[in-house]
């Protein structure tokens, strides 16, 4: 009897537990339904609020004036790699400069910087329909460990329009810019070749070639009244600076005087690759 009674109590205890658990299910279900209903009401209200608002866009929203971002966004998208083909045109003013640095893959052997520049197409689309929009002032670089050519090109913007640099082998656009009118006074209204020469302390002095000197040795050092022949010791190295650009940017080389001539002590940078006339004048003056 005692065992049956114990079993009965165990049974009653289990039955009571099941009964209490069953009684709580309707409450839980009702609570879940209430929560779902609240969520649905909030969702519907949120969507209604959003539907009543105007869409926001930094490109399509009307503004009081067509600013630079809107004008740049209106440029044609990339297609054939022609000037102005990029939808992400940079913008710069005329008579300014920018450095374009890229790694180019020429295959098994990287060329010299001078040869690499011949593989880069200049694209001009001037607003007035004539001339060019930019020029490369100088370029330098070196091969990379993975066999590519790391090249930096110093670019001067000259007039409003579209400007681009394209790698001929692949058609890749290396640089693409919309050049706008300058808001500042240009360094010079006309491009004239200016030459400066450093002294032993590194201070640079402008040379006066107004006398029509055939050699740099005959040119005078401004503010000193002496000739370069007396100013530049034979056998010494000096920094020579050339300016021939709309931006008035300096192009520097290292040279050594050897008698009545000079020689470059470093091959780089390649100077004025887009202005062979200027290079010819410099070559004659320096006696290269």
C-alpha cells in the first residue's frame, strides 16, 4: 500500500505540473499576437511616413546653381577611352599643375622613361577647338620588383577643355580631367624659357639671356652682372632650373660644367617631352 500511495503522489504531482503548464499557453499566445500586431502597426506607420517624403539625392536634387559637382557628373561615361570619356573627371583650373603617378605593365622588360612616354597618348579636347589643353613638363620613375614601370609625370594645365593620358597598349585611362578657366592670374601670359642656376650654397639665381647668348656660359647672372663662365666653376655640379609652362612650375636637373660645355649628371627626369622646341634650345645652350 505504501508503494502504491507513493506512486500515486508522484503521478498526481506530474499531472499537476502538466495542468499548470497547459493553463499558461493561451496567455503566451495572446502576448505573441499582441506583439506582432504592434510591430505591424509601427511598420505601416513608418512606410506611410517615408512615402510622404521627397527622395534625397546629391546629384538629382535641384539646386540654385550648377556647381562643380553637378557639371562633373554630367560628363560622358567611359566607353572607348577617348578624352572626356570618364564619368569621374577630375577638375582643375588652367595654369595649375598635377602629378600623375602610375605603374605600367610592359611585359617582360620595362622600358626607359623616355620610351614609356611614347606609349602614353595625350588626349586634348579644348573648349575653343584649337591647340592643346595640357603638357607634360617632366617625368621620372623606375622599375618595380614585380616588373612594372613606376612613372610619375608632372602635368601643367594650359587652357579650358578636356585632358587625358591613355596607356596605348591597354587603352587604360591613366588621367582624365576637366580643365576650367583660371580664377587666379597665370604665372605668365606667354611661355618664355627662364633658367636659374644655383651657387655652391644651393641658392638659385636667375640668368639673363636677353643678349641672345648662344651658350649658357655667355649668359649673365642677374643682380651680379657677371657671366655664367665666371660664376660656375669648372668641374663643379650645379642645380639648373628651367621654367617653360603656363603654371610657371620649375623643372630641375643636375649638371656639371666641363670647360665651355655642361653634361647632365643624372639621366632623369626627362624634361619637356611635349615641347621638343624648348628641349632643342636648352640642348644648344647647355652644350649637350
